C-alpha cells in the first residue's frame, strides 16, 4: 500500500474540489435553513458522474475505484455535507449491482448510476436497526405477486426516491431463514410515505417512514430473482456495508476537514490579548490535534478503500474507518465551535452546522457501538 | 470534409493562491504551492474543444517544460483534448517567452497540418503576453490577440478583440494563432469519466533533439534578478462625522482619485 496518492487521484481531488467549492459550498447554509432537497445540485453531480463512480460502465457508471469515490465524497462533503450524503450513501445501487438480475440492473441500476433517479435503502424498522434480524416486515407470495406488509423508519431519501429497496421476511417460504430484498416503485398502491422526521442536521436530506399495507409487487421484483434472491437480502446488505462504511467515513472526513479549515481561518484573524488566537498555545494545540486525528481517519478510510479495490476483505478496516472518522468529525466540529467562542454557537458561522451534521454519522450505517462490535470480533477471532 | 486540426498551448504554473510572501524579505515561498494549468490557457483548451464540438476537429494539447510538467497532460486531456504533446526540457523551468515560443512553434510544425493555434492571452504567473504572438511569427501566420469571441465560417475566422479602448472585429483566413481572454468562455469542469478516460488518450513526449533544436540554443536571454511580493499601501482615510457628511466626503475623495 502506498501512503502517497497517485497523481490520478490527486487530479480527481483537485477537480472535484473546484466543482464543490464553486457549485455546492454556496448552497450549504440555505439548504440547512430551508430543508429543500437540492435536485439541481444532484443533476450537476450526475453530469460529473458522481452518482455512479464505482458502478460498471455498462450499467451507467464509470467503473472507477472505491478510493476515487472516497476522495470525491470527501471533497463534496467538505463543501456541502448533505450533497455528500446523497451521493455517498447509495445502498440500493450497491445491492442492485451485487445481486440484481440483468433485467433489474438495466431497469433500476442504470438510472441510479446516471443520477437520473434517487433510490432508498429500507432496512431499519421501529424495532430493528442495529439488530437487523428483528425485521418484522413480511413478503408473502400470492399468485404472481408478492404482498408486502409492515413499516420502515429513518429511511434516507424518503419521498425523493423513485425506487425503494425494502428488506422483508418471507415467513411462508419453506426453508428460507434470511431476509429478502424487494424493489418497490414509489407509486405502487398500498405503499404510503409516513411522517418525515425533523432532524438535528442534514435538513435537506429527507428522512422518514414508509408504510406498506397489502402492497402488491410483481414476483420478479425480488432482488436477484427467485432462485438467487430468496433469503439473500441480508447477506447482500451486509456486503454492501464494506463499501458503504467507507463512504460514510468519507462524509465524516469531509466535515472534519471543513471544521479544520473554518477553525484555522477564524483563529488566524480573531485577535485576543493583542494577537491572533492561533498564536495562543491552547488554540494552536486544538488545531494540531484536529489535523492529526483527521489525517489518521483519512488514512484508515483510504486503506479500507484500497483493500476493497484490491479485491481483499476490508470488513474490519471499513468498520474501523467508519467508527474513527465519524467520532473524529464530531470532535473536530465541536472544537471548531470552541475555537469560534460565542460566534461558533450562532448560525452566523458554519461550525454549529458541522456539529449537527457530523452527529448523525456516529449513528447511521451502523452505530459506533456496532462498529466496535464488528472490530472486536475480528480482533478476538 | 476536412477535419480541423487545432492546437491548444498551455503553461503549467504554480497556483498563485498557494504562494506565500515571507514577511521579512518579501521573498515568495513556493514550497507548498500546487501546480495548475494557467487560467487563460484553460480558456484556450475549452475554446478548442467547443470548436471540435461545433465543427469537428482534432484537438492537440501542447506544453513544454521540465519532467514534472508532464502530469498536467491528464488534466488537459480530461478537458476534452484528443492528444497530448509534451516537450520535455529541464532548462525550461526558467525559460523566457522567446525560447518557449520557438519550441512550441517547432512542435506545432511537428504535429503538422495545423489550422489553428489557441493560447491564453498571458500566463497566470508572469503574464508576459508574449508566447502567442511569437509563435505566430515563427510559424509565419497571422496573430489575433485578446480574442473575447471567435467564430469559424468556412476557412474564415472572425474574432472580437477586447482592447482597452473598445472592441475590434477582425476577419482572417486560417491558419492563424489566436490568444484568448478569460471572457471567451467558462471552462467546464471535467467529469470523473473524462478524468479516467484521459489516462487512455495518446501522449507523445518529445525532446528538443526530436524537434531539431540544439540544446545549447535554448539558453534564455532573460535573467530574473529576484521575485518579491508586492506591497500595496492602503490610504487609510477615515471619514468622520455623521453619515451624510461622511458619505459626501467619501464620494468627493473617490471622484478626486478618479475611481468614480
């Protein structure tokens, strides 16, 4: 493993940074205030292929590596974490590419990879989050349909997604233990959108509840088809985490970098006791510690991505990256507020938004505690 | 239909945003500065690609410099150029525009059958505005400088030159060398697909010997004594009194300075 990025990846970073600073950063504050989903920015991201970086070219992506995606998500999140979240978290895309049938890939994966549509990944339920095996939603075969009943909560992209990948039990299928995943289009009868959550951060990324009441979908909408897909949903969902956790870590690295940038800028111009506060040792040490923790988080993230790109197992490293980067983002955003003093607690500066956004990342895509559980299993084995 | 052959010349420069002026002797610290394609040269590449999209053309990205500058080709190719030409010469790090122009002109002849050469109006670092016109002299082609708009109709090029005291419209037949201003277009940001695809496009690396230039003949006649950060002294006028009075004083002062 090289600890120095190749020039291709550096050029990628430079290019995405230019785009993000010009197009995405100026909208971050307004999006936080209005909570409006940024369709126009998603379109611009799609034009730059940011929605399908790791998806194969034949399915509308560009066949790039995960390291490229990690860098892109980080740079986008540095400028605008909500857009970073939208392009970074794409569980449905990953699952479709891994398990989808050829027809499903053509019909559902291509528009997601091209950024023409947004997709939802629907695993969490009121009583099943970290403990995914406790899912209560059911899918029962009836003639040439599946009938879905149950509800999901805390689903990202609720209401803006065209398709939802819903994980459910199949209690009437003999011998099938695991969950299966079903592709449900937005206007399917029996499928309603419940309430949208009022969240602490990521205001422009809608999170909400999905309700399925005798919702009928065609038999072929089981992800992977009947033979390969039945009972394989959980397996593919877990596998998608090897990639998804690297992306969440990248969102966190972007927020941590934004926090560091803002803190450095402020500390250099704000004067107390006759000199810039950056020259006070306590503040300078905060900045040093922020930079060091961020660099460590970035190294973990790039390593987890590089292992994935080399076709090696990265379960432990992806969990480490996600855990450490998310906690680092929270810590850096918190120090950013502290360095800003009273101003940091106001909406006149972005520091408080960084903290509100970062705080989600220790929870979503597996909590910090779940990551530690995963890591500890590898360590104890 | 004959496909146009367009060359976009560019300089790989230090990003001026990364330069730091050392407070003591005002010398420039460049050790943390990243490299980039010079701003107006980006406009030249973009214009070449727009001509390709409109009329059909092969776009060659051309630069000359020490080995490190080769990395810039991927950026230039990702922006839509079809082929890259890199003239590698270590002594070019401090070359003067006369030397650069001579080398670029030879390279353009080597590329062969070119119809149009586009350059930025000047480089982001020294802004000497020399290379474009000098390349034209070496090639024996007409030069159009400071073009803010160009149109191709048949083999005729129409250009709007943005000058200090007005706009000049010129018409000429190709081949020609055109230097473009920053107003001519807004360079697109390459997509990930273009960035990945850039690595698959052909790049030719040539030496001075390949261009028939003896290494001894590129010695610069320009000597740089020193480079220092400029210090702009602020006037520090403070207009006191009530608002109406202060604004009135401010306006008077601005008129006196010729600012408004």
